[in-house]
């Protein structure tokens, strides 16, 4: 059975694993309690994040970042 990373679990959670890897993940989840627990923690975390209200940055902050990046590009060119 392959070792799965947190990234693999997230890809599984978001239905981004290819067919064969997805099947391997499902087999591993049936057999491995710790892996199921990790998936559950990630699932709960993504659900909490989905409920968070995000704030839009101030236009002044965005403009400052854009100008800073533009200046850095000019210097390195």
C-alpha cells in the first residue's frame, strides 16, 4: 500500500485524484484508521474555512503591492 501525503488527501477530498490513485486511496482509507482520521481533520478544516467571512483588502494596499512588484521587475530587467 502506498504512503499518502496530506496533499494526496486534499486532492482526494476535492475529487482531483486520477481514477487509479483514487481507488488506491479508497482502499487505504478502508484499511487505515489513522489515514481516515487525517482525512476527517482535513474535511472539518475545509468546512470551517468555507464558513469564514473573508474581507477584501483596501485598494490602497493592493495598489502598493502592485507598484512594489512593478518597481522590482524594472530593477531586475
